[in-house]
């Protein structure tokens, strides 16, 4: 496949920085992606397999954006290392570089989820509890960090309690958000080991970033995971998605059947699925009860709650709740 692209407006300084001395950056892209690139001033022609040619064009466009100053060779190499094509086992299953040698997709949808994470910069994993959407996202993040495809892992989650009000939590910022991020910690400890996770925190290779404090940041060369995204507002979701920088990947996970926001508040995850379903570069993976990998009862519980309920039963339940919360009234005394 041949792709043609013209960078506008013409700028000789930018083109010089984009190509590098003696076109060294162009040669690096060609070698890494196995494509052929020819250019005459700002007009480029890329020849190669469709997927690789499109990827090469994306890399060149990203380089052009940062070409207001000279681009170091290691910056180009780091961008090319961001290609997270999955390693394959002899049976064709995806293999991730983690401490668990047996880690792989167990269902078709999980396999598609891993493929989407590998081939898209932003991936949504939407499904019920127990489908592995968070665990597999953390595994992909660890794999990318182990292969130096990214420089750090950023974990974030909205601080919304599941129907309870815990009040003000003691401690510093990390200690306050620690309870909300416990599922992500558990996955990291299992996939990397406790000591390696602690060292990664010390080296700032793993970062805890409360969602409320993400505004204004640009996250380059990072693997970012937003967990429990059903509890974000549309404004928070837009703010998070626009933090993505060069060489970064983002995975958004959530269960739209377990929204803990007030009933009048639209979930940012539900809104994003509707708004972004046709946006190129974003993948949305839907997981179901058939993908549950916990206790077999979990799948049956999910199916039971997904069954449509009779309006009469729902109304009776609401009445019972109201009766149980209403204050007792005194009966008036009879006059003798």
C-alpha cells in the first residue's frame, strides 16, 4: 500500500528537524516498521503493508508536531518502541511478559480485548465483575514496562464510595486514595512481586494519580489505566482522555451496571461509549457473563441481576423501603 501525505504549512526548519541529520529519523522509521519512505520537501510517500504504512504516517505526524526544535534520536526510538504488538505462543495465544507464565486470554472476548489494547492508543473495557478487564489491563501495562515500550505506569480511579460514606480518611494523598486503588495494587503485586512494585514506586515508574488531580497534565510515554470509570462524570471522562500524550496508551475499564453516582448524574463511561464509538484509534470491547473467570456463581449472579424485573415487584420493593425508613407515628388517644 502507498500512502501520500503533505505537511502543511511548509516549514523548512520543521522538516529538517523531522528528518534529522542525513535523514537519520526517516531511516529509523523505515527500519523499525519495514516500510519505504521517500520525500521531496514536505511531500512524503510511504510504501509498505497497510497497517505498517499507517503506523509510519502516524509516527511522522507526531514527529512533525514536536519538530519546532531538534529531535533527539533516542526520542524517535522510544516512539517506535511504543509498538506493543503481542508476542505469540506456539498455539497462537497472546503472551504477556509478567511473573505469571500462564497468563493468557481465556475467552474470545478477552483475546479481542488484548488485541485492542495492543493496536489502539485508547481502549475501553466494559463488562461485569469478574471478567478480567482490570487485571488484563494491568498485565498489559506491566508487559509494556518490562519491554521498555513505556517509561511508567499511571493508575487512577474516581474516589466514589459504593453506597457508603467513609468520611475524611487519615494520612497523606497516597494513603487517602490507597483504599480506592486496592484492586490495582493486588494485580501489580501478583504480576510483578511485592519488592519489585515497591522499587518501581521509588523510581517513579509506577504512579498513583487521583483523577481529580489529573487536570492540566500531559502524560507522555506512559501506560495509563482508569479503573471504575462508570463512576466518572462526562466532564471528568473528557478531561482524562485529553491527558494522553505521545507514546502513551490508555485503558478505561468499568461496569455500567454498578454506577455509584447520584441517579440524576449521567455516567461518563456510558456517555463516552456513545460519543466515541466511531472515533478512529479508539477501541471498545464489551465483555459479558460468559467471560467471567471467577467463581461460577459470579456469572449466574450477573445474569440474575441482568434479567428484566417486573414493574410490580420493583414498585413493591420501593414501597417496602419507604415504609422501613418512615418515622413511626403516634396514634391519637381516644377521649373517654
